[in-house]
C-alpha cells in the first residue's frame, strides 16, 4: 500500500495509543513480536501484513476491525455488534448478551492479588481497570502497574447469565489467558483462578493459581508489585488468597 490520505485516520489511532501508553517504536515492535523496521513502515503508511496490524492493535488495546477499516478507507467497523443507545447497548451473545445497565457495578479499578510465579512465598499485586467499550459493546479490562510490563494483559469480560462466575479473557496471537472469578459481591470482591503461561528459564509453562480482585476507590497506601514476606501488606494479601480457597471460590487439585 502506498502512503496516501486514506491511511491518516488509522495512523492517528495508532499514534495516539502509543502516546497514551508512552511506547516507543522499539517497545511496540518488541511487544508485537516484529522488527522495528516493520513498525516504521506501518507508521509511514507503507504495506504491512494484516497479522502485523492485528498484533499492534492487540498491544495498543485498539479494535482491529476499526483500525483495519480506517486503513482501507472504510471508516467504520465491520461485523460489529449493533447498539441502540448509550445504555441500551448489548454485548454479543457469545459473551453473555449483557447490557451496560446490567453490568455498571463492575466499572472501576481493582487491586488484583495472586501468588508470585517467580518469588517463593511472594505475592504479585497490581491494578486492573474495567471500563465499557461503546464501539464494541462489552466490558474491557486493562492491567496496570505491574513490574513485568511486557506481560500486561488487556481483554474482555464474558458473563454467562446462568453462572455465578465470570471470565476475563485476553487473546494475543493465538495465546489465551483466562481468569475465572466469582461475580462481584457486596464487599467489592471477585475471587477465583487464573490460568496462564509463566516463563521458566527458556520455556513458558502452564500455571494456575488463586486470584482476587478488590474494588478500590483509590490506591492511596496500596502497595503494588512483587510483595515479599517482609512487606507490611504481605500477610493481608496472603490472607485474601487463602480465603478464596478456604471459602470454596477456587479448588486446587493435587496430582
């Protein structure tokens, strides 16, 4: 594709997202698993593979259909779910067909706590924001303030009507991570299991562990990152995880 005006809208979306995430071309290339020259070509409006454009959108948290449509000069979403007003929008059936009004209570920020996969007896604590996506009606989660920034996840919430559990699913280049937690309770908590891949030396290994989300009005005085046993908030975080298992929100079956 040669550089012309029809790419301007797509490039504006990508460049704005890079600024918001404070990502350089090199960082975007690394996160999207491509060469920096490929990102330079993309930002110059030159031809790139659809897979590259998709990977960049996943890293930046952009809607691929919208960006692809803008790149091709269509300027609108393809195959997007229909909507009928600010609060009448409904998620696709495969996501649970939930309306915004029905899930407004999930909107906000959460302290997220799970065991550390690399530090013995350590805890990983970070922030997860849940917002509503007007353009593709559904709840979206975005992880923040993790020390391992290349592994930050962004995805969508699947909420079955007949289950007490919901699913936070992220999908990048065929790699899926799923978090299954209880619906938000009166105490502002969701508890369950995370299933993902963890880097062990040169390999990525499947791992599953308890996870807890605690809704927060603010994060003043909340410690984030790798929390070791000597940290003042370590015991409280460990108690949250222990209660998730003890109270039956998750079960870890030994081999």
